[in-house]
């Protein structure tokens, strides 16, 4: 808690318990910041916020008939990050900050780092798979939470004695300034491929949003860059810190080679500082060699050794990635989060090494997101499967049938290889019921997420649970 005059240059000494930007979240004693969105002006909800207990407002324009202090600023949206940073006592400065960005690989890379660091120190994680440290958990609706939520999380991490925060930095969150006051000790770039152009419009804008993370890296910090990606060296040029490259290229500071992929583990050699290490991880596929190498580059730059962390490799697990559903059936059922063209290609690069008969895929494309990638996604799916069932995936306010039609627009001459089942529950059930001995069913797009956004509401839905229930029904369990 802080008094209003500890946050602003004002005579008001009103006690403030928390910072909120949604009137729905207001509790007694909160400060309500009237930010403005594309379709919503929170000034319109100020009275409701006060009725629910807000003790002060931050406004762009003074509001009449409101009997609480109003702090007028030029731009509440821009001022929000400074308000919450000060309110929570600059928590990001009290930990080592690790940020990862890229189209694919953020979640896996940050999760590996989080898991390994917690064997060596104490770390918090926030990103696609929620908010957690060994002694605290929270929820987040965004890869990179809004500013007031983000710094509240940092504050809680500090109170839980975390020495590191490991976070995914999404391009939209970066471009909206949610990370603006954070100085990163370590930044990671995984890759950059076609995605989020509904928001950024061009690849140049998308790149520039990602580059914010590297400009905010401390001068004595490290930027760990995928040298094999076509944007790698360009991103390195944006870094304010020391650049470290990883990949299979000979120029890489952390160079992997001799990759061997098996059904339940992956082996490779990792060379850095003139030493070569034999690596074995329970994560599958070449893309996970990249993710693990990036993670190990950070771990060693943080002052730890491969020998210190290698005993914990066998415990690595990425929730929502290549999760097998096994109830004794004689075919594979795998749930995975892949939802981008590049994510598909990485996944299929691995699955083609598995000994399977037919591949059956369930997949869709999110509504109100980058529609230009949908035909490419549909083409990739059909090219890499024996049968595809196109279905909804967070359609939001778009018609899910229209989304599927866009995905299949370039494969109309291959209609024998795909079908359209809009209801995702029925699509998963159909895929599992049509599988035969030796086949593989891939359910893509949602991973371990527990919701679908239909219209403006979220409903409970979990692909793993749906697959398990369909299997139980088919197997009579």
C-alpha cells in the first residue's frame, strides 16, 4: 500500500491498496487509472469504479460529480507503467530479469530456463503457461500481462524471494509498452516468421516490436541470438548488451551438432568455450535442440556450469508440447500447441521420424488474428497429413466456418484429404474414432490451455481432456 502523495506530486494522502484499469476488478481502496483502448474509454466507467470502492482516479480530463481525488495526466496509458512501477517499489530491479521473444519457441525456452534455475536458485516464470514460482501461482490472460498485473507479479516474486524472473515477451505487449521500465539482464531471440500481421501489418513492424527487448537489455547484460535465423544478425545489431550467438552455424558461440532424434529423447553435441559436451534431453525434435541450447547459453552466462545442471535434464517437461495421451490404445494421440506455419513445419520435421502408419490432424486458426497466414497453414497441414479435420480454434467474433474456408482455400483440389467439422469436440472425437493400429492423431493449436474463446466469452475446453474422454469412450473404459 502507498499514499497517493507517495505516487504523485499532490496534497492528497489517500491510502491506495492497489492499481486497477478495469472497473470490474475494483476493490475497496484501489486507484482506478482511466486508460483508453481502441473501443473503450475507461473514463466512462469511473463512476462505477468509485461506487465499487475506488478511492482515487487517474484521468486525462476531469470528471464531474465524482467525490474522490482525480490526478490529471497527459496520457493515462503512457503514465500507467510509471505509476505501477513506483507503487510496487521497482520490483524488476530487485531480481535478474530474463526475457525471451520470437515467433516460436518462447514458451519452451523460458520453461527450460525456469526449471533448471529452480534447481540452482529460485526463479519465477510468466508467459503462455501462466504465472508461477515454486511457492506462488497466478493466472494471466496474456503472454505478456498488462502493466499493472505484470508489476504485481514481479512484486509477488520478490516477496517469494525469487532471484530471477523468466518471462515471455510477446510482440504486442512489447509494442504496447508493457515492459517499458524493465532493464533486462538477459534477452533471447528464437526466430521471426510470419505471424501477428493483423496487429503489426508488416514484417518490419513485427521485427521492430521484438527489437524493443534487446534495446532494453543492460549494457553489461547478454543478448542470446539464434544465428541460424535470417533475422538473427539484424536483431543482434539492435542489442544494447553483449551478443552471444547460438545455433548450428560455425559462427555460433554455442554450437550444436550431431543431432540424433529418438522416440523418447534427443541427443546432440554442444560446443562452447572450446569444450564439447554430450547432451541428452527428454525433449523431442530439432526445434527443442535450439530451445535447449538457448537455455543453456543463458544458464552458463548466469555463472552456472553444464555439470551443475546436467543431472536435472531428465526432469525437463514442457506442458502442452508433444503431450502423448496414452490409455492402452495401439495408435498415438498427441496434443501440441503448434499454431503457426513455422510451428507446424518444426513439428512435422520431428513427427516424420516416428514410425507411424497414417497421420490424422485436428487443427484450426484463431479468430481476430492474422488471417493472411490461414491459407498457408491449411496447405502445410494437408501436405503433411493423410487426413486433416479442420475445426474451430478460439474463433472469437469471427464465423468459425469462414475461418476454415480461408484455411482450405488453396487445397480445394485435395478435398479427399480433409474435412470440415466446426465443433472441436466432435472433430477430436472423429479423429480418434477413425484412427487404426499404427496411426498417429495430432491435435494442434491449444496445447494444455483450458478455454476456447467463442464470441466474447471464454468457455472451458481442454484438448487433452477431450482426447482422453474420446479414447475412454472408444475403448470402453
